[in-house]
């Protein structure tokens, strides 16, 4: 009788051994992946959002109205020739200061001088005739009618002589106001027609800017209020002035009224410059303020993000005056609280934040760049 071979039992044992080894390997592999997952930062929870903050603080703020307007001279005049003639002399240049009555241009006056001399001779003749006529009228040697006729002729000759002398004076073109020659359109030797503008004079002793202000500001803007001026042509420089006058009526078409601001002449300011004007009409010396950059972009429901326990909290606020880069907060936050000024767009209520510039903030170059981009 043949015995059963032992080979199949060996195969079964070998199979069981291999299965155990594979199971052990799989168990170790799972533990390795778990350890790798624990070390992989990408598989952590959400990272803190980097933000920049500022503290709510107290400072003086002012309520103001702002607007833009070009600077205008206090007065200006076009110099015109009142008679025709050739310009013999032009006595001033552009940019030169002149006084009222100063001679600017001398025109050819030869013809006017002859007419004036002729009228003066006629006047002397009639004055002599009228003197003799009066003596004869006293002696009843001539009629009263003839005497009166000579008197009328004498008055007419006097008027003609004054007109001729006036024409002669007009040959010297004078400045109607004091100021600076802004433009000149004549040269010596040019023929000038009567009533032709030849120069422009501007009075720059005081410059003015006219604002058309909405009627809702009528009760707040008064004459005498301080005004601050900045011009695009002179960045970084500030000029002061005052409200000179306020129109007493509102234009029914535009719903605005005129406010004229006056500025003393300075070496830098020039007529025609475009000015940005700020009129302060009320002040608070000790107001709680935050940077305007902290305000969320929702005018109907103003709010800020406050950092509390390393998390962002959306806090509604009641705003007061806006003064430049500062916003007054009437209620909602307290002095010293930290409000987010950069990084607001990535925040929600309860978002974990990392304040840049404080201990624990990341020092690599990526965090500041991210915060700057989210301003």
C-alpha cells in the first residue's frame, strides 16, 4: 500500500507564512502613511490669514467740505485802444507789474494834436468875440439874440476843444487797474484799430476760488471759515485762506450756491492753477478714530474687523466725521482695540488671523506680500 506524499502540507504551510508576512507589511505601511500625513503641513487645518492692524486711538478731527476749483485773479481787465494809430512805443513786457494810470503804449498822435490845436484857436476866437458882444449888449448896441448866439457858439467850441484834447490823451494807452501784464498782443510799429484789445492785466494781490456747493451745506458754510488749499502743480505744499463771501441765494437750476474762497498772493500761486479746497466748519478735539482703510466697503452698514483672541470679529460701527485718512467712530469699538487695515478681503467673522509685525508672525517674504496685495 502506497503512503500519501507530504508535499501538499508543505505548500499549505508556505502559503500561510507568506500571507502573514504580507499582512504585517501592510500594517507597517499604513502606520508609515499615517506618520507621513501627520508630518505633511498641507494636510493640516486652514492656516491663519496674515493681516495688518492699527489701534483705535483718540485725536482731533474736523468736519469739512471739500471741492475743486481753478484759482482766479481778484480783478482783470483787457486794455483796449480808444483811438486808431500806429504804435510808436510799447513800454511794458509780459510779467511786469504796472499801476493804474501808467502809460503802456504810445500811439502816433500827430493828427490828434493838430485837431486839438485847431479847436483851441477857434475857442480863443469865440471867447474874444463873446467878450466884445457882452460889452455891446450892455450898451444896447446888439440884440440879445445875437449875444446869446455867440454864447452858444462859444460853449460848442469849448466842448469841441475838450473832445480834441481827449483824443490826444487817448494816444497814450494807460492801465485801467493795477496788476501784472498777463499777455501782450502788440509790438512797436503795429497799426492799432480803435477798440482793439492789446493787453491783459490781472490783479494777483489776492486770488480767489469759486465753489458751487450743494444747498444742503448752506447752513454750515459761513464767511470767515478757514480754508486749506492744495494745487496739483505744487505737490506737498499747503496754502491757507478763508471763506470771503457766500452767495445769499441758491441757483434753482443746479441746486447749488456760490462760495468764494480768498487766498493771499504768494510767490508760488498763480491764476489758473487747479486747486483742491478743504473748508473746516466744525472740530472735535478728542475723538475716537480709526484709519479709513479699516472700514469695510459698505456705506449702508459701516463695520470693521476687530482682532479678538487671534480671530477676526466683524463689528458694526457708527461713524462721525471723516477727516483725511481718519474716520471718527461714535460707537461700536473701544480705544486700544485692534482693527484690521490690510487683509480684510480674505476675512470672515471668526477667521483665525496672524498679525504681521507681532511676536509669532511669519518672517518669510511671502506673508507681507500677501497682506499688501489684499489691501
